């Protein structure tokens, strides 16, 4: 993809590339700084259980972005779905 090419070109020129918030694991980036999205979702699930210990109904508005899908997965795990 275009992102891979740009990152690799920067690295070839001696520029260190660090991704944050959204990773680019298919590149040769130096490092990634960001959220453990699945953990974030599990923590959200714990908070929801504290707010409604007897359970309840929750609406999940999501997207197809990988980080959002990981958060949703963690949330569903925490809620026992």
C-alpha cells in the first residue's frame, strides 16, 4: 500500500518512523505507541458491570476499523457474550 512505501522510503533515508494510536505492522517502522485495544474493551466491560451489576442492555456503535473491532471484542468478552 501507499503507507508501506512511504514508511519504507523514510527509513531508507535514515528517518526513524514511530506510529502511534494506529499501528502499521506491515512496515519497517521503528516502534508503535498505542492502546492495547482488547484490554481497553475488557476494562469498559468491567465498568459497565459495576454500573449495572444485575446486567442490562447496551448498544454498541462500531465500525470496521481494526482498533474499534478489537475494543468491541474485549468488551464482549468482559460481558460474557
